[in-house]
């Protein structure tokens, strides 16, 4: 499974792709130049239970770390991930 990022001026998204099909999408909005808000995570039903959402959140964490950014997880799924995984809270 590949995670792709599409970043635009005010918004963007991470997309999980498996066998050229979109498995899930996690959208975000920029909050200034140094942080972004994860506002929605959606996984296509045929990929439920395969860790697709988790992979997208971890891709966002990696992107934030590489670029010195912070994440505001407003999406309930992303917030739950940050609540569960202490090791990714450095980007909050």
C-alpha cells in the first residue's frame, strides 16, 4: 500500500492507494505556515480493518517531523490515534 500526499495552498490530503485503487483519504487544512489540522479520515469499506487510517496518520506525522510542523487532530479517528500512541505526540 502506498500513501500519497497532495498539498495545496490552504488544504491537502493523504491518500492510501492499493492496486491503483484509492483505499482511503485523510484531509487537512493549513493553520498558518507551521501547523495543519487533520479534519477528516475516511477508509473505503473494502479496506476496513487493514490499518489504512493508521498508515495515513503515521504518514502525516512523518511529514510534520520532516518539515518542523505541528498537527491539530480534530478528526475523531486521528485524535484517537494520538491519544493511544505516545510516540507520535511530539508533533502536537
